[in-house]
C-alpha cells in the first residue's frame, strides 16, 4: 500500500501484527468450541490466551525456516504453552485460519466502508437539497442541452451511492462466512458442530461447501462492487473537474490555506483531489480483474490466489476507503459559484430552449418533423452567428404568429425545474 | 458476436429487428400512458400500432443521412402515420427509448440466464447426490491431500452456483428500471406520471434519478456478476480438464459419436468444450472491465458507453448463456470413471493418511510438533522410495506400540466421508 | 463484430470463406514444398488447386459431425480429389494450418493498419504545421496554465503516433511467423526444410520453437500495442470533446449535412464520433487483457485460447482499424474556431502570465520564494474578483518599480511560441 | 508493495529517499547545464550539491502545508542555500523533475530486470541442453499426444524469453527520455539546449513533444511488455505445477530443508513458488490495464495518472523482478524425475503412436480417411479396454500385412527426436 493513502482505522487492520492477532482470535474461538463440547478441558482457552504471545519478528524468523506462514505462526505462538498446546490448531488446516481470519478482516473493513459511504450519502443529500432550486445548464456530450437543477447532480450521485451501499451490505452479508472443515473441507478431523460454534463466536456463518479454502467468488464479488462504487466516485470527480475548468468555473474542490497549485504557475488552483480519485478508480477496477482471475483454483484448491491477495485485499479496501473519505471531504467543502452557474445558462444565446420551442410548435399544430427542421435551421444559424435565438424566432413571421406571447415564457429556466420535486420525493426523506 | 456461439432465444433478442421492435414497444407504452391520462385521444396507440411498420433497411438508409439511430427509427416508423404521429416520441429524448428498451432486453436475457442456471443447478445437485459416497482423493496444490467425496465437487459447484443465482436475481431486480424523463432527466416535457404508467406496462420501475441516461452502475454490476459466474464455470471446466488428463482419467467430458479429437492423432479425446469455456471466461471478465470504464460519463451524459455497449451487451449475455448451457450439457453427459477414481487414492502408497496418523499420535499423547516431525520424516522417505507408508509406520516400534491396531483402521478412505451428510443437509433438499 | 463498425478491407479478411481460403493457401504452400523436395510428384499442387473447392456450408455441415473445424475443412475440400489428396495436410497437425493462417491474416491486417496510421500521421502533421503559430491557452488539470501553440497539440499526437507506428512494425515483424512442425512441434512427421520452404512462399518465417501451437506472446504483444495506440486515439478524442464543449468551443468534429444531434434538441451538435472512439478504446484495452490471459497454455498446448481468439482477433483488428480511419476523418475535417481560441487565452484576465511575472521578478533579484508568494497573492485576488492581473501588478509599487516597462511585454502570448520551431525541427521534415 | 516480495536492488530504488535523491540529481543536471551555457555562474552546481540536503521528514511536513510534493521538496532542499538557490528549479515545472526522474528510475529498473532475464535465459538454455535427449510425452489438451524431447520445454521457454528480452530492450530504449520544457512543454522559460545538455548528463534523450508531462504511452507499453513476460512465467509455472501433480510427478520445484508443505498433512510437498508466480502474473496483467487507462490525460495534462503510478510503478517493477528471480531459482534447482518421465510415455499402452501408424498406412498406399478411421477405431477400443495398441494392430490381418515388421519400429519414442537438433541449431549457440 502507498503509505500516503493509508487511512485509519483500516491501516491498522492490515498490519502483520493485526493479522496474527486475527489468526489467534480464530484459533481461540475453536478452542473455546472444543471446551464447550467437552473435548478440551475447561480453562484451556483461557490458558492459551494467557500463554500465547505474538512476536512478529519471531514468526518471520521461523517462517524463513519452514517456508509456511501459518506453521511459523503456530510454532512461535505455542512456544511457551504447556499441555494446552495440544488443542491449539487441533483438527484444522492452515486455510481454516487464514480464510476465516480473512473474512473477519473484510467484514471489519466493510463495516468501516459502509459507514463512510453513509456519511458521504448524508453530505450528498444535504447538497442536493441546498442546490435544488438553483438552475444550471444540463450538458450532454459536453454540449449545452437544457436547463436543469444543480441540486440534481448531487441527488443523482446520492441515488447511485444508495444502490452501492445496498450492494456493499449484500456483499458484507455474503462474505461473513468462515470455514473450519479441515484439509479438504470434509470435516475429516473436526466436527461440523465445532465450526458452527466457533464461527458464531466470531460473528460468521459456515460457508455451505468449502474445499480447502472458502470459494473465491465472495471476494471477487466484493472487489467488483468496489469497482462499481469507484465508478461512481470517478463520475463525481470528473464532474467536479469539469465544473472547475477555467471556462466553466461553476465549482471548485477545496483548496487549503497555504496550498500551492503549481511550482511554476502561482495562479493555479487545480482539482488535484478529484484527479487523484480518478486515477484511483483505475486501480480499483484492476483489483476486480485480479479477483475474477483468482477464482478458478485447481481441484480442492491451489494457492495461486494467495500472493495476489496479499496485495489486493489491503490495497483495495484501503484505497476505496480513502476514496470515499476524500470524496466526502470534497463534497462537504466544495465551493459552488452560483453566479457563474446562472451566467453559463445563457452563453448559447437561448439555444438551449430549442426543444421547448419545437414542442410549442407541435402543440399548436405543426408536425414534429416540420418543427424539428425549422428549429434546427434557426438554431444552427444562431450557433454560427452568435445571434439571439429568441430574437431570430420572433422575426420569423410564421413562428411569431403561432407562438405569439408564449415565446418570452419559453426562454426561462424555471420551467425545467417544475417536476424536480417529484424526484426528490422518491427518497421519502425530511429535508 | 461469434455466430457459432450464439444460441436461441438470446440470439433473436439481439438482432437489429428485435431492437427496433423493443423501441416501438417503449414508444407505444408511452403513447398508451398519454391516452390514459387523456393527453392523447383514445385510440392513438392502436392507430400507431397499426400504421407503424419496422423496415430495417429503410431505418439504416435514413441513419446514413441523419447519423442518429433513434431519429432514423422515428422518421422511418412514422412515415405512414397520420396525425397520431404527433404523440409518437412526444416529450421524449432518444435515450428514454434506448435505455428503457435496453433494460427490457437485459431483463429478458437475465430471465433466460437465470432459468438456465437453475437447470444447471439441478444437474449439479443430481450428480452431487449420485457421487456422494464415492471416495476420491482430494488434491491441494495439485498434490494428493486426503480422501474426500467425489460428490462434494459437484456440491461445491452447486453451492457457488446458488450464490450466483441469487446475485443474478439481485441484478435483474436492480436493472429492471427505465427512464422517460427527457433530455436531462428532469421531466421538462413529460410528466413523471406518464413515466410511471408507461414503465409499469413494460414491467419496469423508474430509476430514481436519471441524467439523460440511466446510470451505468446497473450494467457494470450485471457484467461483474457475469464475471463472477464465469469464474465458477472456469473452475468447473478446469476441474474436468484436470480429471481428463491422461494420467488421472477420472472423468471425461462428452465425446460425440463421429467426433474427431485431432487431425493428426486418431487416438485423441480432448476436453475441448471445457477448454472453450475456459477461454470464454476471459472474455466475460474483459466485458466487466469495459462495464466499469463505461460508468463515469461526463455531466448529464456523454455517449462513449454506446459504441462499447453495442459489442458487449449482446456478446456478454450470449456468451455467458452459451457457457451455462454448455456446462449443463457437460455435467449431464460427463463420463465418470469410478475405478480410476478409487485406484488413484492409493497411488501414494498411503501417504494421504499422514494427517490422520499424526492426529492419532496426538490423541494418544504425543505433542503436535513431535508427531508432525516424525510423520513428515516417514512421509518423505516413503515419497522418495515408493514404499508403503503403513508398513513403514508399523515397523517403527514406538508408533507401532502407540497406535497398535488402530493403524489399519486409519488407512481407510471411508473415515473421510463421515461428516459429508452434514454438508448435504445444509441445502434442505429431498434427494 | 458489430456490423456497423466493420470496414473493408479488413471485414472481408475475417469472413469464414476467407479463413478457409487462407487455410487452403497454407496447405498448398506445403504441398508445393513437398513437390520441390521431390516428395510429392510434380503437378500435385496444381491438381489440388484445381480440384479443391471451398464450400462453406458443406464444411459447416461436416463440422457438426466431426466437431473439429480443420478436419471438417479437410474432409470437405478433399472430397473431389483424386490420389493427390494423400499429400494434402500430410505430416501436419491442425494447428499448423490454423496458426500459420492466423499469422497471414494478422500480417495482412497489420499492413492495412500501419498504412492507415501513416495516412493519419500525414493529416496530423499537416494540421500541426497549419496551426503552428496560432497561440492557444495550455491547460493543465483542466485549468488555464500558460499560452502555447495550437499546432503543438497535433504535433504531440503525431509524435506519439510515430512511436506507435514503430511498435506496430515491430509487432508485425514479430508476428510474421508460422509453424509446420506437427502435433507437438518436433517435426516428427515433417521435415524442418518443408516448413522453411512453405513458410517462405507465404512470406513468413518459422517460429524458433513451437509446441503444437505458436506461442501466444506474439498476439498478446500485438493486442497491447493496439491498446497503447487506442490510448492515443482516446487522448485525441477526449481533447476534441473538450474543445467542443460549449464553454470552450475551440474546435468541432465534422458534422454532416443533414445530421441530427438529438431527437429532442434541434440545436445540438455533439462530438459523437469522438465519444464513439472513447468507448472503443475501452474495448481495445479489454482485448489486451484477454490476450495476456491466453498465453499460459497447458503443456504442449491447450485450446482455451481458441474460443477467445474467435472473438478478439477479428474484433480487435477491425475495431482499431475503424478507430484510426475515423480519427483521420475527424482530423482532416475538424473545424477550428481561431477566434474563440484567441479569445479564450484572456478569460483569466492575464493570470496565465503569472509564471512569467514571477520569473521576471527573480531575474531582477527577488528570491524565488518571495516572488512566488507575492504573485500567488495577487493571482488569487484577481481570480476571486475578476480584476485585471496586469493592472493589479502595476498598482503594486514595488513590482511596478522592479519590472517597469517590462510588464506590458510580459502579457503577450507570442513569447510562449519562441522555441516552438525547435520542436518542429526534430522531425526533420519539409513543411 | 508487499514487503516480503520486495527484492534488492529494486527495493531501495523505490524508497521516498531515493526518489528525492533522483529529483535532486535532475535539478543538479539542469543547474550544470545552466553553468555550461554561462547562465549560472561557475560553481553554482557544486554549491548546491553541498548545501542541498534531503530530509525526508522535513519534506513530508512541508508537503502537509503546501499540498504539493515537488514544491515541498524544493522548499526543504533549498532551505539552507544561499544565492545559488535562484538557479534551483529555474524555468522548470514540477513535472520536468518528476517525469525525468521517473524515467531514470525506470531505466534503472529495466537494467536490473533485463539482466535478471538474461541470467534466467542461461539457466533455461542449460536445462534445454541437459534434457535434449530425454524423451517425454507431449501433451495437448492435457491428453497424451506424441513423444517429444523434455529439453524442448525449456528451449521453448528460452525462445519466448529471448523475445521478451528484445521487447524489454526496446522498451528501455523508448523510455529513456526526459523532458525539461516547462509548464506546457513549449520551452517558454527554458532553452531547449539546456534540456538537451542536462538530459545527456542523465543518459536520457528529450521526448520529441511533451505537454506538461511525458506522454504515458511509454509506460503503458512497458507495463504491457511486463504482462507479456508475466504470461511466459505463468506458462512455466503452470507447466511445473502440472509436472508436480501426484499422478504425473515428472518434476518438482525446490523444497527447502526444513520446509513444511502443510500444517495438517506432513507428507505434502507443494509447488507453492510456482503457484505464487501464477498469482503474481494476474497482478502484472492488472497493472497493464491501469497503464492503458492512464494515457488519455486532459489537454496539456491532468494528474490522474499520478496516484495510480505511485502504486503501480514500484509494484510492477518489483513484482516482475521478483518473478524472474524466483523463476530462475526454480529452474536452477528443479528436480527432474527421469524415470517417471520415461514411464509416463507408455501409460496409454502405445496409443501415442497412433499418428505414426496412420501415416505408415498412408505411406503404403491407404487413403488418409481410411487410415484415420481404422486407427481411430482401434485407438478408442484400446482406450476403453486398456489393451496394448501394438498387439491390437498386429492382430488385424490387413494392417499386419501392410506394415509387417515396421510395427515394432513405430512404437519407439526416439523417432520423435530425430529433428530436434535442427531446432536447437537455430539459436546458434555453443552447447
């Protein structure tokens, strides 16, 4: 992981130390289950808890010899144990520990990530309300289309985020599974009951059928949901980058006191956070790709997924979390330039009302084809010459007669906000 | 799409003709809504239905002039209409039609895909039951690990497929949205009520907030669920390819009467279907990547997603469908060589029982470390020499004394199937 | 492949018929080699050429029975042959034909693609010369930076394209290999000499070591070079989309007579071609991903790459070719709005000259830090207030004294074009 | 980067400290150029070299305020400078430093990577020679095909590696470019001559046309060449994993003294290194994807590539280097089980000679179709029954008469190695 983008609490979740602690947590849950089922004597778990100590360096040194991280962990942790050590890792295989602990880590990451999304959702909704009635020009293909509500931008992101939160919850629910079923997942040396009890203590459920490992579809799905979420964040980032373009300047991401935009050009205020998020979205997409490829393991498992997961599980969760948090920071502190927003609506000299003119002509009886053709003709002329579209229409005798005093009415942005309220109502929220 | 992999009914869903028919279907639903709300005169929809005819060539010719597929469609379809044409496409923008019709197409594809998955599930479950009690060697890292149930392979796929069916249903539910909200999604020239009524007729719901288009997160999520499903199919395919390897030969995909494996080598029977599926999984993954990149459209939309979707929507749905259907064909007609399966368990001369020996030693009081070390020593010797592991253990005085008559018991595969039933029970099905 | 994006001559290269013709071409080259080495009687190739006829439907019908496309081809093509048939496909394996013919197809595609790139290069260079002296505002982070030459945009694309042409040539040179070395690539039943002669006739060289197939690194590299080229085209497309934005309007992709930008908004002229190319770049990237995954075949080959290549070889070559041709069309017919370009330089009221002011202050003795700080202060004030940067500086006594009459000189764009000529000279071309 | 996979000397190349040192190296080269051109007084570079000190913590602290890493670097490094500071970073923009230093880092990485590949090449070639005459069964589709040389496996990898080394050299040559051309790449405040001199000192050439940055096609191409190389390594890894499968056991990756294969199963020796490499290939592929997406920057640059490159430049170079080094370790220490290799040739009871039988029949006058049909018939029967193919053929009167005493000759593997020497000769090497 790139140090500068690693935020707490996730950062601490992915240290080697925390990983070993999670492994111990799983091992202990199993011992407790053995106690509960009277296989291990009462007090065994407690004894282990007291005697087990995690010494990262010692584990790494041991790994150099045995070339197996879980075996090194067991050797090191049980070093000072007495007879209780015989119940440590009993009936288990390495992947029982690694995969169950992995699920724990991911569930915890997802908790933080979902929570962070929910806070971002609040910020987005707040802005959506704040700017509901501010008219802005809607742009399709980067070209002015028709006026709309500036708040709708935020509401659209909010709606999409809401879907992503649902997906994240779905994924979290899915991924909250463990497996304690031994070398090939058939409970050869462990009772399914032990798995059930131990996993329950950890807040997990048994995956219905395991091989040596938990199937990688869970992680692949999680990573793709991250990629879908990253797509939204990229959409937000790109919108703000567009709005911050010098010619548009309708919004600006926060620019800190003391910040410098360029080493060469003192006047610069650049949307560097949004650009950073754009780049990160590419990373998150690439993790999904790795996740997909990690699924088709050989037979009852091969370990090819493992090296890849050492990179992508920490990096994907920390990066998406960073992205959400930064997006929230941007949304909460974004500068909106209302004046420019309003001003920009009119830079086409009224062309953006062309559809309304066309529909008005249809309403008074012109055919759609005819209306389209005549309106396009004037529109293109206005486009070339920079003349006022409204004035041009007024000069056309036929149109002027057909539309009469409606023309002035047509060239007002408020009309386009008439039905906005209906959209907001869909979220059933107090404002 | 590659002709040879295009199966009905999906193939017909993606012809140009069917696409135009869906567009007309959406246009008509809107007209009906206008009628219902007394905006269009009663009978308008009926008139349009009668006068509208889809002439693919004429639409394509018109498109060459106007360079816009929806406009070409409207021009061509309304050619012979009378006054009712004024209600055709009224208040709509092209994307209202394209995106809503897209959703219709995808929902229909998903119906077929889910149905196909469910049938595959049945086949997998049947095989899982059939081979429940057949012991086989579990392989981890490609190396013999411990015996397990051959049926578990199928059950593991069945369980993963079940999760994928749930994901597909989730995605289908998500994607069943339309939008009829005009040029920038603000209902400038159409009442939200019209959208609601029209979409209901089509079996869709309004997307909560649209820009000019429906947000692409829906499709991106769908494509990633396809990629996750393709990962399972790849897992199945790779397993069968492994089992069909000459040295293993525990299973074989169906080989048709008259089929030839090689132009050069008359003896060959190759798992070409499974290999084909393996290659296709790569395609499906790549579509997800395109789907992710298609999300961050500029402002109220740009149309960059459109060219990409012309490829990937038909290709992804048809290819994944082909994959599911072919997998089902393979599973239903797979040849299982029971004798080889049983024979293979013993090719390590008993090494695969090493864990059981170790645990038995722990049970009678040896420490785990000591047991591991001694068992590994004999195991490696047996591995090198090809001697019988059991005989070797019996010759060790200490072990022989500690385990006594348990030794013979240990070297039996049935032990490993003891708890299998518990796994099967989780699915709560009649056998 | 999507019909509407398939252009000649590549489209014809990828029909089933042309594929079979290439197969026959390879088979015949081998027979000719046998003749040359006096293994086949003189005249055999000629006889085969006369008796072999390609009947696509018959081949497909036969394939339904034998489930193997090359065997079906052989069976069908040799149907009416006499004794000369015994030299047809003699000593070969299917992949000898398929892979060698594939190389032929790809070399031919690359010829067309390289040629198309070279023509695009000419168009880009021409525009680079044409707009060399037109000052424009350089934008970094989407924010006005400093003036530069509008022609440099084209020259930068030209330079990058030149690199891509070199890469394409490298790839073409690499990929011009065949293999006629039998079932596992060891010339078991064919003399290496035959391969050499036959391939020479086809304009190919033997791949140094084959398995049953030619290694897939060649194709993977080709597809990634396509992806790198697509990245350039995307860069061009995105630049034009930006320049066509209503607020910027410095350029516009060609808009045909009769074209319609929107079914709803008659005034619209949208950069739909550039958007189309943007979407296609995503596809081309995704093919590279498939190409990478297609490399690690099992042992002396598996056939998993085959299904994937049936999609991506035609689609990647045809799509990248379409992209190059469309880009050329756009570049050759692009509309450049000089007035807007010049006008836009000044919309920041002179801020874009901030670095020059800073450097001028350093030149007259101020420290860099001090100069940066004071210039940033005025720049930000000017940014907020919209005041003229130049006037503001003139009002500052210290600056005004230090820079004196240099100030007016500083605020001229021509300064930024001083060294442009040096860049153009690097290409050593006549203008 | 994942600590455990970071190897020297690359690891040190990517620390923050080394990065700042490279930045300083570039800044100094520019100052030296200014000296050479008599713009800076003699001795300036020397003074700067003496007064500049890199204090990582101070730079990071400063960055927190200015939110710009290069500005922080300049501020911190010039802290204790005297008047010479005015020539530090003079006329430059941040990207001049960052991108030029990046090229330096990548060239250095590529030097190490190419060198490592060359050593791997030697190891592969050595093994290719060593096992040239060892017959083994060639496998296509995972199914026994025909005998071949075991050494050819290595030679095939060697040949592909050779191509990759060429590609890496091409990429290194390409990427050895810098840019010192200011804010928008037009040498507004720096003479092209300065760039030329400074870059020459650094062993780089000017990129022909820069924007604010060096075009990202160079890096994208490099990353794709890594992905192509990773595909080869994956191919090697998968082959060894296959050969180490219990049923095959023809080779085994090195297993260290003291190593443990499984926490549960003491008998296990798993190809964990090869599996690790397989997983890493997926990562390398994913970096290429990010590289492709990083190309289409807005206008004269946006900075979206930067966050992504902070991850993928270190991770891709370090990971591919780890992969090459590990592959070499594996190849140099691989265990080859000659006996099993020879034994495996015959497990089909002679079926693998089916083509030779067919061709022998054609040679004595049978038509290819007839020969194929009869041989396939016996082959399939032999396959089902496990009978000896040779004996079966001998019992067929017709075949027995046609082939007579040739039959025994046909069933010998040496025949398949006849032409191997020709392949080896292509590399023109002493053995």
